[in-house]
C-alpha cells in the first residue's frame, strides 16, 4: 500500500496549485475544506476524515467525510487540553499515527461517546499549520486494526501543510476585503465631509469668468487629465474639484481628499500610500492609504504646495507609474486614480525657491483652472447669496431668508479676502442675529464697515434716507424709481427673472418690473436687454 501511494506523489504539485487558486477565489472556506478532503481521499484510505478548526482553545468539527461521518460527528467539539496527543501534534507541527497503546496511556480517542470504533483501530492526526498560525487538525480513522505506515503519514502531512497554506490565503483575502470595506466607508465619509452642492454653486454664477470656468471644467471632466486648481483661500477649490468628479465617468467611484497642510509631515507618506503592520510604532495592522481608497475614482491633493519636498519625488513616481509601495513594504501596489490638485500658493515662486519640484508641477498642471476671488466677480453676489442661504437652510431649518437691495449693496462694497467661505460665514452670522427674514445693510457687521456704508449702491426702501441739503432740487418720483431700478439691474447684470434677479430683489413680479421699465424708458443696460434672461 505505501509504495502504491508514494507512486502518486506527482499529483501533490497539481493539488497544491489548485488549493492555492481556490484560496484566492470567492468559494469560501467551506468549499476549500470540502476540496481538501476530496484530495486526501485519493491518496489514503479512511472510514472517517474530520477537519477541526481551532477556536479559543477548542477544536470545532467543520467538515467530515467517509462512511462513518454523521450529524453527531459534524457537530463534535473538543477541549484541546483534554487531548494531549492533539495538543502535541499542534505544538510540534508533525503528523503521527496512534495505536491502541497510545490510547491506553490516558489519551482517549477523540470520538469516544460519538462513534463505536473497535479497539486497536487505525488513527492519524495531522496538524494544519502555516506561518505563525495553527488553524486546526485533520483526523483520519479506519475501522481496521492496523496503523498507518510512516510513508503514508508523511504524505498526508504534506497535504495538511498545503491545506493550512490555503486556509491562510483565504483568511488573508477575507481580512483584505474587510479592510477594503472599512477603507471604502472611510472614503465615503471623507467625501461626505466635503459638503455642499458643488455644481449648484457654479450654476449660481453669472459672471463671464465663472461661466467660462464652468465650461472648461466640464470639458476636462470627461478625460482623466490631471487638473491643477489655483485660487485664494476660500474661493471654492474643493467644491470645483468635487464638481469635476461628478461630471466625470468616475462619478460612481470614490472621491477622496487629502489636505497636505493639515497632516504632520511624518505621517503624510502613510496617509498617501498606506502602511503595513509593524512599519512604525502604532502600526498594529495594515492600512490602505488615500491612493488605495480612491482606486477607480478621484483623489484631490488639496494644498499641494505644502507637500514636503522629500515626498514630492515619491508622489511623482506614483503619478507616472500608477504604482507605489506602502510604508514598510517592498511590494508594489497599483491604483487607478484620477488626480486633481489644489493650492493657494504661487507654485512658480515655490519652484524658484526650491520648495516645489518643477517636474511635479508640470505633471500636475496639464490643465490649470484658476478660481477668481469674489472681488473680481461681484455681479455673482445676488445669486450666490440665494444659493448659500438655501444651503444654510438645509442645515439649520431657517428658511425664507433673503438679502435686500441695501444688504446686497453692503456686500458688494466689501472686498471679501476670505471669499466664498467668508461670505457664507457672514450670511450665517447675519441670519442668527436677524429676527425677521430680510437681511439689510445693518444685518452685516463686516470689517471696514464704514467704507461699505459709504459705497454707492441701491437705495433701500426700508431705511430712512439722509435729509436733503437746503435748496437742493427734489427729484421726481419717476426719476428716483428709474435710478433705483438701474442700480439694481447693474447689480444683477441686467437679469430680471429668477432667484437673485432684479424683480426678486425689488419685491416685484417680473411682468410688473418689465412694464415699469418700459414706462421709465429702461430698455437696455450695458449690453443686456431686459428680455435677455427670459
């Protein structure tokens, strides 16, 4: 019998290959164990083959094969400390055959009370160990009163090692999938933290510069070309990046953001590329970096100008080869990621000062987009205030708020160094301090307020005007109305209809305003006709 079995040794290589392949599929551990018992049955005779997995000091039966296998066997459970022979097999990692003499020295049969096996029956125990782990044992029982020969034991031990290696692979795959799910949830959380309706705030802009920017952003979104978004702090660079992602073919995949200025330099490499267990103090598990989280989607590298020079070379390689090594690992990981970068820093100046690599700059700035500051597009203020107040209402429930013409004049007179972020904060602060639903000039407590109050703007019907100087010529009501309508139309760039249009700001129906404009001889305003936005 042993010679016949040893003649089948060439099959071990093929069986090992199939086991490894099975461990990398989605069949699961159950199918893996079933297939393992099939292979063992081809090389050694048995009446019962049972696979036990080790769980917290107990051996739990998970699979059984042979004429003696029954429901009681498949549910069998053993306390490892009660069976020195099984414990010894796991400690030594060596398979061995047992005799009746072994059992008579106090090491009982694992199936006592479950099966009525004859005295002196053949029994073999095979440890399932791989790496630093022991996963359990394989037991083989045969009713005949003869022991398994050593060559047979050696051969089955090989199969036990193969099966343990496959179990290890299945475990690693399950762990990787679990971590991937966790990291995917993390990526979704990062995306949700960006907040806001990115496209909405772009569509709320009527200025020519923002219309052109939106058009160009939509064009580049259809490609995988890297985009460098520049602009002052608070101009909405992150919002624009998120809009590009939503307009792209990757919209259903993760959008992940990394602020290069918000993370200590020593941790940035791990945040970007991930790390393996033991790579540094506190690295108690493998962790995916932002590149892996964004696989298939988009990665925004915000404040890229703050990235340490020593890390820029590694980033450049990752962009060029779409590959990188996690911290502490020598294995290359590949990720399909679309890169967007954003900065308020003058990168040309940073290159001149040797703070930014010129080759990385050209890699990132294939398609540059500049977000203009708010002071360069004041005509967008009416639409932006409507949009931001509506966005704020979704968070706070404070609905129906609007900015009056005098309030808009106050906002238009301010330079907004904090741009959209500062505008949103000013609106929220004014909303908190205002009892009603109208935000007037007095609602906004802005730096340089005196200058803002003196700035020309639409007269406010709800405010008391300053008295006229003695002897001054009193304008007619029609002249006052005409001047006021012209000022509001200037603020809205001739727009009459819709949210933020002149009719809404004046509290009139669009048809009423158009009728009044016709009566007052207002037919055209700086290249815009009253009907252009109809």
